[in-house]
């Protein structure tokens, strides 16, 4: 399954005084894609051990998911238009209590990319506020969206990549 492509309908108010999508609004586009990914059920029979129509949000239960880090690299200006922009989202890494989501804000066909980004998401225990380990079912579900990490232009590629 790897990445998902999520359409985002722009609003005129998303544009700032410079005539392009404001950086805060871009983070909202990423948030919208992240929320929609976490609420998306997997197709029946997608992976062994995952309940039918499971969503990551349901598997979190009474724990919370919070943002531990976000990084965005803007590659082109995105100006207002009536057609939606698309956010491609996928999982690039899964840790003990966290995972990394990667994004490309782009045209539907990927011909133009306006921004690339990463978000580290941490699962925490609601009562203690401390990180809570991801269980095997959560890991299996996240692996359904797995793909290579984003390469940021201003950051060197990892060794061996």
C-alpha cells in the first residue's frame, strides 16, 4: 500500500500578503493529511493480525498521539487555485513509542512538489504523559504505509543511501 494521496481543497484565506500559501497553513495541510491517514481503514485482508477495517486512531485507544518534531522544506510557491492540491503521506520510520510521517505537498501526478516535510509522532500514556510503546498490531498497520524517508535538499543524505 505504501503512501496515500490526500486531496486538500484550498481556501482563499490560505493565501498570505505575499500571494502564496502561508507557512502556518502548510502545516495545517500536513495535519489534515495526517488525521485522514490515521482515520483511514485498511482494506480487508491487508495484513495478518490487523482487525478488519482497523484504523490507527482506533488502535491508539485511550492513549494520545502528539507531535514531537516537524520539519518543512518549501520547494516552490503554492498560489491559490480552485483545484485541490495533494498531500502524499507515508511512514518512513517506526521506533519504540514513535513513528515518522513523511509528506510531499504536490500536484496529483507528482510533477510539481511545493513542499516536503516530516513529522515525528509520539504515542503517550494519557495518565502519565510519558511515551507509551507501540504494540505489534500498531506496528503492522504502520508498516502498510511504509516508504523511504524524505530527502531534504539542505540536509546531507544518510550514510549508505
